[in-house]
């Protein structure tokens, strides 16, 4: 099992729109494509309160490539994403890292 940590830095004031999109659109499409989330977090205290952190769980990098590419090219996702961004971009940038649990990690 590997985990993908993704950090979305929002355009100022657009975090509520991103949270709504995940809650009402993205998670349903991930389920359709077999993408498993392992948690979502916003920043309570830290560098920016405009960030969303989340983890995705993958069986392998090949599993990730197959499922993520299918999601990213899904016509429904492309249409809904465009619709949610009609008033302007939501995300300023995305950073992602692939994490491998250590032998002593509570999460495997």
C-alpha cells in the first residue's frame, strides 16, 4: 500500500468552493473509479488557512496511474469541474508526494 499526499492551495477565498466540490461531486466520481480516500484536513493553525490536505490510498503506482487517469479524463468530471470554475479558478497550485509506510507505522 502506498499513500498519496495532495495539498491544494486555494485562490484566496475559494476554499469553501473546493470543499463543496469534493463533498458534492468529486467523492462520488472517485467512488465510480475505485479511488479510495484516507482522510481530508484543513489547516486549523499553520502557514495558510487556504489549504486542503488529503491522502489517497493506492495498491501500487500502477493502480494509481490507471484509476487517476480514468478519473481525470472522465467527461462528467471535466464538465462538473468547468461548471464549478465558471466564476474563476479555485485552486492556485497542487503539490503531491507518494508516501510509503515504515515498518513501525500504525497505518500500513
